[in-house]
C-alpha cells in the first residue's frame, strides 16, 4: 500500500511536467517572434514555479532512494524492485524539471538578446540620422550668425548654393553609408 501511494504521487508529476513543457514551447515561439516585457515577467514566474517543483520532487527522490538502498526489515525484495522503478521515475521527473528550468533560463537570455538587437537597430538608425544632420546644422549655424560682413550673403545665388551644398553633403553621406552596408539591403 505504501509503495502504491508513493508511486501514484511520483507518477502524478508526469502530466504536470508535460503541461509545463507544452506551455514553454508556446513561450519559446513568443520570445522569438514577439519579445515583449510581459514575456520576461511570465518567464520569471515559470522559473520560480520550476524551482519550487524541484524543491518538492527532490525530497521524494531522496526518501525513495533511502528505502531502496537502506536495510529496512519491512521492505521485502519484491517491493524493493518496485521502489527502484519509482526511484527511476523520481530521477526522471527531477531531470525533466531541471531541463525545463534551464530552458526557461535560455528563453530569458534569448529574450534579452532580442531586445538588445532591437535596441541596436534603433540606435543605428538614430546615429545615421544624427550623423547626417551634424554637418547640415554646422552649415546652417555658420550662415545664421548675423554677421554684417559675410561676402557670400550678398551673392545672388548664395541661397541655392547653400541648399545645393546641404543636398550634396547629405547625398554623399547616404552614399557612403550605403557602400559600407550600414543602410540599404545589405544592412538587414
């Protein structure tokens, strides 16, 4: 009777672990395709649950191990054989729990890597935009200083030349970025 109760308790972990495994596969897809902050909270919650589950399973494993290895007069050899099978199940559930905990840790790392990659892409675009506007701002700053004696301000074509220079600088920088692969099809 004692063996049957212990075996039933241990075997009841398998459906729970299977359900957890299915849920983790769903989370894995979500982390790769749509990393969102709520996923990190959910992954952390699952990691805590798996740690708690491991804390529950581990003492069962040790208790069954002591019954299998110990010299108890009430445990006969046929029962000891069944207890070895139960001990194997304990070991298996413990290993699966540990594997899922590592899987959650890896998913958390994947999430953080995805967020870092997204941040790097945003920073790259912002850097390119800022780099293009720095020389334009410099040129506009020089010609917006309201000096009385700036000879080029009195030329008839100074305004179109200014905009042509800004356009050329912008086009030159965009061309340079394109050749380096920082923008365009090669950057993806």
